[in-house]
């Protein structure tokens, strides 16, 4: 059953009974933590329900329920779909299932994600927060990864409580450490100390049952205004107009955390404790947020709103969006992703301005960082996760950082929508799950504010439980279910002048260049050398073999258009001015090839719109492990006019020859230039070809690496999941091994302690095990294990059918029993029974030798005593009886049987009161007989009427004594009687 198919709640409060539900999440190492936690719960009825969610191997039958039952008096169930949660019970998730709670009922689902991507703790914690709100309690125990982190935020967002196991008590601290990194954990405790704190918290917060909802106007509560004043003084934010029930619940939760019973006491604790003020503020500010929360609503936004916004803008236009109450940024980044995807589909560029604000500066700082736990994979499609996020691993923990292109779209700032001016000219305002915490007065202020801030035809996106209420004249309904509204073109009833101009802190979003350094102070030597060099009028540049600039000196701007000073990633060949580039390139290549100084005496370099005569020298510079060259540029003085005229007059060549020489020089210069161009062109083509080939190879390698990286990431996640599951299975198996070892020890001690000789044989009558007592009856040594039992010599006298009797039991499955005697005269009871496993499979037989020597001797002695007693009693002429403690006849002599005409069968074991047709059933006689044994009394001459066999009346006189047995423990009553009619008296 999908979550959308489950019953949803219409009422503001969950339908479940009023008791807390504690969700406990764990992974590897969680078994020991479970044991310590439940062992610490001292009562069978703690007044809450516990739901255990552990990473379990999907193909392994879990024994977690069986193990937990040992440490708790509560009922423990493995969950079945549709099971109702009840207090004082523990519920355990089955393998290969996700679980959610809706209306106090647990629903199971087959996991949609692949193994390694499942987040069962987050899934259950989120549903628990939504269903139980402030009655939701989350506990994170040992485990790897970050499962449970988003669930912790959801529980805190609904006013619940969170505990986490301390890192020093965990086998794996990934899950507790990530939960604690959110700053939302109320208690960090070892598992053994969690239960008392949990019971105290629940007793304080829920001990009185549900409170009735207030129906009239709120009454001022003593101490509440002081709490709000302390918050306002510390944070600058006023919560007096928030919904009082919400504020009160969060305050009561903080009181329960600190075991404070009264609001007055909490005020006294709050005022001097700045950290507690901050904690209360953050409790009030915690919002439930996630990427694309309520996917159907975001889909409606994408389908109904974004097309209209982009249609109203020309290509290159500005789209302005405000995310008010953005919390840690998930909602704002979701909007940025939708806008980016829409813009790419349209294939036009737009300027996106997305303002994201919140009054919690810690949330804003977290949003700016753009770093999220790997559990966000549950909220994002694999395509969006791969495209808009970068996976980072530190200390074995995987996190996702938002892509820079998306991060640059969003502008985060701390702002109060209540007291600070709004943004303006907006196309879309997103304010989800903020108004529900505010009172009606605040809502009446904010909705006109949003109307003012929106452009005509702008849109408002609210939470699923929010509406525009009485301001339907300002906003038309676009999609009622998704809470999308469109601004109506009506006047805004708002006075903007009531807002003060806020202080705006402008910070640069760009970090300093990695190599940037502060200006360096020079010493006097450097200043002197620089001054001398500048007087020489030489511009110089230190370059490597590729022409990369390492240092510049002098007025290099005349030739290179580059200011003096240190630089990096600049090439002198690219910076050379017209007239210098060709000769500088050629000279540097020659100097590199020959490692000699190359000099060009006169070049015409274009500087400041004119040409300047310059000499160029490229000189190798000796340097360890480097090829460095010094490029020297010196301005040449112009030739004097007089000298030029004189040279012309003294030149014997004709003007025609001078012109020809000049033309030839120009032709050579052109040829050299053409050669240079051709060489440069060939080098460029070769470089381009190499570069193209390298780019293609790099693209191929990059695709292969990306594919391999995705495969490795999938394998890593699957291996991590398998390792967690194996750790859980191993813990369960280790517990089973411990139980089996203990059971084996108990059985060995039991067999040794009873002294019963026992031999275990298999289906082929081979010895598999025996006790020390058996070795005294059958000559056994440890090496006899595995031998047929018939090969072993026994010490039994007259019994040699052991093998046949064992086989008979194996064939018929009927137990065998007989008495046997050893050669030394000791008696034993031999018993042979089938060996049955727990699955009722016969795997052999059990041969037992039970010592019956004492019983045998006692039986012989008893027989002798009985024979003697019967012989003595038969020689006595008077009737006598021997009675036991229950007044049953043990022995009647021949005289008694003759006088009363009875047989032994009619007397032995029969109560005396039943003899003679009830004539012996006399209360007085019964009382006398009853006191003889306990009080050691006697009966002397007790007379009683009696009617003989023929009906003649008569009378008896009775005498009774206590008689002890040979062992001094058994005792009887000896009753002797005389017939008064005959006058015979027994003395």
C-alpha cells in the first residue's frame, strides 16, 4: 500500500490514542544497544509504545523479536501490515520492508529503492512526526551512514523529542554523529541511561493526558510573558502573536527536557541561561523541510505557474522569486532547480533572482553552505541528484553539495517577514508552513504584504494546511488542493511607511583568489637596485621556455601592455605589441633551441600610436632545474639629421642602387615574415590537431571515469548496506552462539551432575558423545567417538543384546527399558530412547544407565521386613491392623481376617472407616487415630459396639501404638483389639 493510498487525517490532531510512540532506529551494532536500552526499563507498563527500525538483510529471517523478548516484560511483535499500535508493547520491522504509521496503525511497504539506497529510519520517523506530532519520540542508536537525520528534523519540527547514543558507546557512530550534527538532539546518552530519562520526560509531558483545546480568548498565563520577553530581548523577535498552543507546547517540551515542573521555575532558569534561550528559539523555529516536499504540489507549481511566469517575460528578462521562511534551504534550492529546468527547456536565457529568507541565522548559514546528508536521495530523483548535486566523502560519510550553478541563483539573507520590509516586483512568493504557526492578527498583516510585493498577475504558494482566508479579494484560487493563488489587480490595504529601513549587510559571494597576497614591503637594498635599473632605461621580463611571465621590470607597458610586478598565468608572446611579436617569438624559440643569447639590434615597435626603435635581446638565465630566459628591451635614440645628410652625401652609390638595396631588404623581410607565418601556421595546425585529439581522448576518458564512478558509487552503497545487514546478522548469530554455548554448558553440567551414564549414538549405532559416568559401565575413551557401540567391551553381567536393542528402538521408535547388573554387582536401569531434533527428526538414540542400586537394596530389605512382619503377625491370635498416616490398612493378620471374615484384597490399602459396612467410621475413633502419629499419643482400652458376622451384637476393646520403621523415618499405627465377648485381651 502506498502512502497516498492510506487513510489521511482531516482533524488537526492525530486519531491515535493519547500515548507517545517511540521510534528507535539502528543499523550495525544496534543489537547490543537494544539490549542495554530495554534492560534499563524497570517497569512492564511504561505508558508508551516502542517501534524498532533496523537495517536488516532482506533475505535473512530476523530473530530480533526473540532477542528483545529476553530483556523486556512488554509484549514484542514482529509487525504485520495494518497492525494497530498499543501502549506497553514493542513492535519490530520485518526484513525487506519499509514502514509508516498513519492514524496509529503500522503499514508495511516493499522498498522502492535499490539495496544501499534504502532509508527505513527516515521513512518511519517522518511518518511518525506527521502522525503523532509532539507525541513522536525518536532515538538514534549505533549504525553507519546518515539514515535518520532527516527524520530527526521532522520529529523536532512537529515538537517531538530526540535522543542519540553517545559516540563513545557505539560500535559504529555514523548515524548518531549525523543526528547530533543537526543540533536538534535533546539528549546524548548511553543506551543504558536513556530509559530513566525517557520515562521522566514522558511522565512530565504526558502524565496528565490530553489537554482540552481552548475555545474562548486566551488568558494570560503566569510566567509566559516573561518567557516571551526573554526571547525578545535575546533574539529581537516577538512571539507573542504566534499561536499560543504552539508556543506553550514548545515551552513545555523544554521544561520536560530539563525536568522543570512549573513555568515560574522555568523563567528563573531561563533568564540567566543564554544557551537555553537560544535552544528555545530554535525549538520554536524548527520547520519540517525537504526537497520537493509534497511532490504533487510542486508538480502543480511546475505545470500551472512556471509556464505563465516565463510567458510573461521576454528572453533575457528578470524573474524574481521570494522563498519566505526557507529554513535550511531545501525549498529554495527546489525552486531554483525547477526554474533552471524550465529555462533550459525553453532554450532562452533569463536572469533568475531567488531570494530566500529566514529569521534563524543558523538555518541561513546551513542553507548557504548547501551541504546535505546522503539521505536526501529519498526526496530526489536519481537524475536530479546526479545533475544538481556533487557527492563528497569525508571520514567515510557521504554528503551532497548543491551545484554552483544552482547555488549562484539563490540569495540567502536573515529577514523577518513580520517586521522587515518585503522584497518587491516579485513574480512568485513561496511561504509554506509558516502561517500555520501564527495567530490570526499576524496572518491579517502578512497576506496584504504579499499582495503588495507581487507583480500584477504574480503567484502565491502556501502550505497544504494554509489558505488566504478572508483575503479572497486579493488572491484568486489557481489550485485549491496545492494551495496556489494568483494576485488580483486590486488596491493593497497596506501602509508601507510602517516598516523601518533595515540594515543590509552586503558580502561578496566570491572568495579571494587562491594565490592573492598582501603587498610586500621592500628593504633598502631592493629599492636601491630598482632605482639603478630604472635609470638604465631597460625594460626586462623573466620568462620560461614557453614564454610564461615570471617577473617584469621597468616600463614594460610600452611593449607588452602589462603593468610591472609579479604575475602568473600570463604569456609574453600574447602580450607583445605590434612590431615586437614576430621577432620576439623567433628569438625566444632560437634561444631555447641553442641556449645562446639572441640579439635583434633594431625593431620598430608600435607604442602609443607611433613607432619606436627598440633593441631586443633574449639571454638564457642559469637556474637549477629550470630553463629561464631574460628578455631585454631598450629604446634606441633616433638618428641625428646632420649625420643622416652627411652619410647621404658621402655615399658613392646612385639613388637607384640605394632604392634597389632597400627593396631587396624589404623583400627579404617579407620572405622572412612569410616563412614565420607559414611556420607558425603549421605549428598552430599541429597544435590544434594534437589538442583536438587530446580533447577527444579526455572526453572518452571522462565518460569512462564517470561511468566507472557511478558504478563504484552504486557498488559502494550496496556494499555498505550489505555490511550493515551482515553486521546485524552477525550480532544475532553471535547471540545465538552464546545461547548455544550456554545451553551446551548447562547440558554438560546437568549430565555430569546427575551421575547418569549416557551414550549418544547416530543412526548407524556409532558413538557420537558420552558422559564420564558411562565410561565406568562401558569401557570408553575419547577416541571411541565414531566407533560402533558394539565394538566396545562392556562391564555388564549377563547382558549382551545392547546393539540389537538399540537397533530395535531405531526401527520401531518405541523406548526400551530393563534392569541390568554389572560384574561388580551394581544394579542399573538401562533405557534406550530415540534421539529427536527440534524439527522432530530422528538422528540416533540415547542410551542411559540410571543407578538403581539403592532402590534395589531398599526393595530387598522391604521384602524381608514384610515377610518377617507377616510371619510375626500370623502367629499372634488376636486381631491386629497396621495403619499408615492416612489411616489406610497396610497389614491385617490372619486372626483379623478370620474374625471379620475378610480377605487380604478386601483390606490392604482400604481406609479403616470403610470396613464392616461403616461400623469403624466413628468420629471419636478417627480423632484418636489422627493424634497418635503427630502427638505420639496412645489408645488404651477404647470400647466400641460391634455387630458380628452373623449379626449378633458384641463389643471390641482397642489399644493403639505408634510404630517406627527400620530407617526411623517411616511410621505406622498398630491397632490391637479384643473381643469382649470372648474375654481375650491383648496386652
